[in-house]
C-alpha cells in the first residue's frame, strides 16, 4: 500500500490580510493541503505599523497582523478546525497563537481540534534571521510557557518548530546544521523539564509535539544522509537524555523549505532543477521523509514570486507524489554501504559539536558568547571563497556563463510580484480604526494583567489570550514585554578571525589599493556597513564586513535593525569614508533615500552610499538618480572585486 503524501504548502502572505486570504484560498483550490503563513517584519518583531522602525516594511515580506481583526480577515472562509497551518513566527509566536486560537474559537473550533505549527525557535533568530525581540532568557520563558500550554490544551499543535533552515542559509555545514539545531532542542527541553509546568509522566507528550524545520541543499545525497543522521541523533537524544521509551513519541517530525541560498539571479531558470533536486533530498528516504514540504519559486532571487510561480513549485511536489512511484516502496537506502558510512560520519561530527556546545553551557551560552554566530560567519566565508575561486561550481554564475536570453525574464517588471505601495497607508488606517472602535478600558486592564504576570513565574498564555480578546495590538503586547524584559542586540560574529585564510593576488592587489588611498586621505579607510529597517537577514552584510576587513578597511558594523537616523549618526561619529547599506526585504526605495538625504543634511556630501540587496533594475536606476553611487545584487558574487569598486567610489567622491 502506498504511503500518504506529505503536507504540501507554499509560503505565502503579503500586502494585507484580505489579499493574503484570497491567495490562500486560490492555493488551496489548486491542491495545496496546508497553509504556511509569511508575516511581515513589523509583525515578526513586535511593532505596529505606526512605529518608526516599521516605516517601509509593512506588508513587504509577508502579511501585516496587528490585531484580532486582521486574523479574522486572514482566515475568512477557511475552516481552521480542518486546516493544518504553519506560521513562521518566533519572537511573537505566543501572541500569534493566541490570536489564531481566538479567531478559530469564533468559527466554532475547539483548541484541541487545531492542527499546525508555530516556528518559535528564538535561538536561530539570534544567529541567522534576526527577528528576535527579547533577550534569550525571556524568550525561552515564552517558548516554554507555550509548550506547557499547548501540551495541556492544544494536543495536536506543534508549539515549536526547531529551525535549522536558516542556519544553512547563514552558511552552516551539514554537521553544524545538525549540531546547532539539536543543541537548541536540548536548551528548550531542559528548560521545560526543569520548569515544573509539565508533569514528568507527560514529558513524552512534549517530545512528540516538538517538530523541526530543515533545509535541503542541492547536494541531495548528502542531504538524504543528513536527514537519516537527524533521525538517529534525535532518537538517541530523547531516549538517553530524557528517558522517552515510546518509540512513536521519539520519531523525528519535520517540515522543509528547500534551500534559497543557492538560488541564483543569473540564469534563474536553472533554479527549477535545483529546487527539484533539493526536494529529493527530503523525500527519497522513507524512514527520514519530511512530513510537510514547501518549495521556493524559480524567481526568488529576483523578488517576490507571483501566484503562478508558487503554483509551479506546488506542481513540482504534486508530480513527484502522484505521478512517480516514490511512495510505493520501503526505504530504498536501507543496506547501502555508501549511505551508512556517510550517515555515521555526520552523526559522529554532529555529536562532537553538540558536546562542544554543551561544554560551553549550552546553546544560549554559546549564542551570548558569540561562538555559534562566529562559526556560521566563518563557514559562510569559506563557502564564498570556494565559489569565488571556482572550486565550487555554480552553473551560470562562475561557470557556463554564456546564455541565450531567457523568455522568463524578458520583461523583468512583470517577472516578479510587487507589493502595492498603498499597503502601508492602508495598514495605518486600519490600525487607527481598530484602536478607536475598541473598549480602551478592557485593553488597559488586559495589559496591566500582562505586566503583572510577567513579573511572576505564571504561564503567560492565558493573559495573552485575554489581551487578544480585548483588542490589544501586536505592538502593545510586545511593548509591555520589552518594558519588562528589555531589548537585546545579538553578537554580529564578524569581530573574530573569520576572514579568508588566503585569497591570492586579487586580495593583495586590493589591499595595496586600500593602503594607497588611505595614505592619500591621511587615515585608514573606514566603511560603515548598515542594515536599516527590520530586515534581519544579515548574511550578506556580514560577508561584506569580513571581506572589507580582509582587504584593509576599518569596518564599523553595529548589526541589524537600525533607523536611517542612527546610521547617519554613526557615519558622523565614526568619520567614515563610505556607507554600505544591505536590504533584502524590498524596502530599499523607502529607506535608502532617507540615509542619503540624512548624510547630505549632516554635511557629508563626500561620503558615498553603496547598496546591496535584491534590487530590481528599475529601482536601481531610481536609486542612482537619488544619489546612490553603486548597487550590488545577488549576481555580484565576487566580494574582492566589489571591495575594489568601493575604493574607486571613495576615490571619485574625494576627487582623487
């Protein structure tokens, strides 16, 4: 008898709750069997649309959700008792789960009927994606409260999806991906075990509600082995460390989004076969098969995929599941000497790294010390060096670059979806209407109870549900917890010795160029690398900072989530020669001109601005007109050449 297919999803959401709802319903009609909700960056980081940091970010990379009304609109006409919903939400996961539960109850669904997942892995946010809101200890408290609440009240819900996906996007090797994800699981499970909210006899229920969200790269044999290693490591960890004797409860349950890091802007049609190969890595091995799969679209390196692009990715899954014979056989790798040897090596390497992290005091201590972040930045730098040298071939990028014009990208303005510029003003108007129509006394009372509960060890989920019902907004709920727990800035990972070990003549030549220009200007060249707005994908900024330091720049990099005003102030205070801005959220047209204008107002007309990110050519032309000196996109993989360009830009600005 053939296996049932996995849950098929597409990661979707943009502009507004109503538009995202229409997209969800269309995708479900096309045969999608679950929902995967993308939230915008203000929602993920706990800000309302009228906060200064939210400017330019509303509705860009996901749907804005400010209150219960937005969630009602988001799932209108979708019966939540019958839906499997995954929500990519971490810092504010408790808040979104509360809104989801209340909206479902208004439809008549009971909490114990709800099926789905809140990602809720805060450790990886400090390492790779940057949508954290609170310090590590407070964040773990919210996570463990959610786990305890769902085990008791929502037994079909996965309260945490420990996420190695973004670790691979940040440069993790398969060994690091396994080890760092399992170290996070240990930190969470130890906290739940020692917290006293879940009786020891129910700990198996906790373990079987923990799921994972993994990445699969194009080396699909290695990825298959990685997942078989994951199964083995999780089984032994939960048996030996936590004493879970029920083999079913120890089963590794995971969903997957395949690798976006390897998708290219150059010859983007090649991304189709990459995505298919990556899907095979998590579906071929029956004993380590994903429970849910969502695939990126071929044009993800160009911008926001259109509904048709998402449909193409869904059809890839459907052809594999329904046309091929994949689901008709037992595990085709059992008994393979090659596979077993590779799995053994991955298990041994991962166990060694897990032991190293545990010796440091566990995952949270290894975040706070900067060890985990520095390890990822170093791995990513090594990967970039392999691509630049040609040792690692990327078809269409560093080999086989000659190409026929692609009909897929003949009209780039229509090859990607653009977010309606009016989405932000509509969200602001909706927020104002919601606030004026609600019972302010009920809101104030709920927030007072949240503030009081945060001072105790009480589970925060019941009072969060009260806030949701009272009409509290995302920014208000998060604001109280920020007030109670404080803000946090995670280590950047670029201060350690993580640059290229060699680099040859190219780096030496640029180093000489930097030294000569520094001498002419009477001081070492200083580059400010800035990430304005809420985009926390810092991998590119970190790699630029590392390579700039390698070629002799003094680098000022303060991490993510800065306002344009803060970046200008840093440029003034540090007396920099160039400002480099990195934005991947699509908010470049709003944020970059603010920085350029701010520098001019501060009298720094001779400090050029360069920009890196996913910038369509039409936007790039507009930014150049607005005063940006150079623009780099994912196709510009030669970091050393980029550094040489930046020196030229500085020389031109200073009339050398």
